[in-house]
C-alpha cells in the first residue's frame, strides 16, 4: 500500500514540477470548460443544428407536396371543381350532398 502511495506521489510531483504539463492542462481545462465556445455549448448547438436540418427537410417535402397540389388544382377546371366539392362541400342547386365519415 505504501509503494502505491509513493508511486502516485512521485507521479504527482513530476506533473507539478513540469511547467509544460501544467500549462497544457490549464489550457485544456480552459478550452473545454471555461471558454465561450466550450464543449457543452458546442454539443448543444450541434444537436440544435441537426434538429433544424431535419425540420428543413420536412418543410421542403411539404412545400413540394403543396406545389404539386397547386399545379394540379389550377391545371384545369374539373380539378378545381373537384377540390371545391371535396374540401368545402360545395354543391350545385339541384344536388344533395351526403358526407360519409369513415374511421
């Protein structure tokens, strides 16, 4: 037990006496934990960036779908009438509309 303690003490004294190791350790602690762009903030920002990229892809797909629907809707009169009947339950004067909702 005493040998282990002496060995740890000698390693610790070597590290303390070596100014390069002390300086490097202080620099590493400063960069990783105390700096403006520390490791914790970098990880949070990278996670946020990943989330925003996923949202961007989602919205690009949504825009593509809506653009396709827009082109389809205004391409001819029949599709416009079909859309109005389905979405807004519009009807002509001599028609009855039955709405069937399925689960």
